């Protein structure tokens, strides 16, 4: 993939180019340069937040509507404002269950700039954002994605069948863009409206379609073929498999050489140098790009060693223990209820593949309110019955 470098200077602010980029130097931050005033009072019209979650949710809405200038307050001392902003960004780009959030908005940002002013009790942040697409183009994506999902008739199909249909659609209908003068080639919009995109557009489109179909998927950034690259992982029965629709599109004839592969055979059909290599969080933009090589990422998204097979067994998990803390309690029930609400609203959840398996506490193949009921009942009974298993609890009549 060809790489461009975009650095925009903002007065009394720090600006960071997000993706693509040429060097880590582009991401170096100096928040001291973004401090405008040590003591200042603020207009009451600026919306203020006291929790990271609320601030992140506000920003998600602004980004979905492609606002370019966003100002908000947060109840934190100016000296701690940089760390708080990092926390907000980490939450902002987390998987929420909405197909148009998470990695979709992460890879929809072109660059961002931030200036901060405040006093000992409050900080006001002003963000200047640039995107690869505008609001009208995103409305086009919404309509096109809905039409594609309907056309592919994915309802009732297995995870494998959904992924195969989506992948086939992309590699058969999108071509690699050689002309980078149009910034939309870095987006799902370019892939849908013009049938041309670079790897980022391919990966963003797959993520969006897979998420709309209820598949747990992520965009993975790294290097391949001698340059920066992006591809996907998608979950089947708890395991994640690697996919590169960009490279298969270049092969032509609906090729699937890089379809649902494992870590040991992803590049089995690639004879060139510089195979796929997942990347670490970009220096100065760690809050935007996770470390795809970290143990934490691997725990959340366990990638299979070999290509998908229908005989693959699910990764180990403890049914009912959704958050993976080795205890089945009320917090797991809360996660099950939230997942059920998100499935009802968005057709997807923020749960990873293994978490989805764990969330099916009653083993009926879906996550809903009854799973939360089972978990809460087990939690109550286990407090007076040490050693009781979830399976044993299911056998006890209410």
C-alpha cells in the first residue's frame, strides 16, 4: 500500500496524523505545547463530563456525524489533562457493538489536533478532526451496506457462510486503487461508491459488513509486501481467522488464497518477501492504535494456528464467566444483558468470540436475558454451595 504523510499545524495545539503515515516521528506529542492557560474560567455552554465513558460516547456521536471541530469540558486538573484524554480515546475506539463505531471510526479518521486549557479543577479540550469521508458519503455507506446485507441473504446462515459471502462480494466487486489523489480510497465509501480502494478501505468495508452481519471482527494494521498494510480477523466459534481481501482482490477471479487462514499458513500462498506482520501501537498514537502483537490482544482475540476447518474445536472458556476473571457473578450477568440489548439494537455485541461462547450460559446458542438469569441464579446458589458448577445449577429446579 502506498503511504502518505499528513501533518497539520494548529496554533497552541498538537496535531497527529493517524493513518497512513511514514514514520513514528510524525506521532511525537508534546502536550506542554498544547497548554493554553493555567488559570481560566469557562463558558457554561461548553458541555462538561465527569466520566470517561460519557465523554467517549459524546465524541462517538460527533465523529459519526463527521464534526470537524469539537469542544467539551472534563472535570480534571489541567496538569492531568493529557492522561485523561488518552483514557477517553481508549474508550472512544473500543468495540461497542455498533458496526459504525469501533474500528470503523478508528480507520475513518485522517488526522486530529487538540488544544487544552484549564485550571486546577477543569479542562476544556478543543479537537480539530479530519476524515477520509464526509457526512453525506457516510450516509451513502449506510444505505449501501444495508442493501448488500439484504442482497446476500445472510439471515439464518452460519458464521462461516456469512463471512464467505461477504468476502466473496468484496473481492469480486472492489479493485485496488492506484490513484491516491482521491482520499476516499482509504475508506469503505471509496470501495462501495467507486469500486476502488487501498487496503484500509478494503479492511474497513469488511469490518463494517461483518459487524452488520453479527460477526466479531477487527481491522489489524501492520506491514506486508514492503509497506504499511491492513487486513482483518473474524471469529468462527470463538477462534479468529486471518483474511486479506485486498490481496485476494488483486489475484482476480474471486481468489481466496488469504481467506480464513491461521498464523502458520496465512502466507502459505505468498512467494514474495515481507509477509504479513501485525504492528504495535504507533508512537504518540497508542490510544488510537492497539498493540496487535500484545498478549492482551491475543487473549481477547485468539487467532487459530491453521486455516479454518469445520472440525475446529472452540478455544477453552468457562461458560458464564464472560469477563474472564474466573468468577461468575453479577458483573457477568450485566455483560450478558448489555450484549442482549446491543444485539436487539445493532445486531452485534461488543463481546469477543470467546466471550460470546461464555455468554451463552444456558447453552441454547444465543445470548439473551435468560443467560443473565442463569448467571444470577448460579451466583446466588454458589454462595451457599461451594463447588457448585454452572452445569449443576442448570439441573436444579427453580
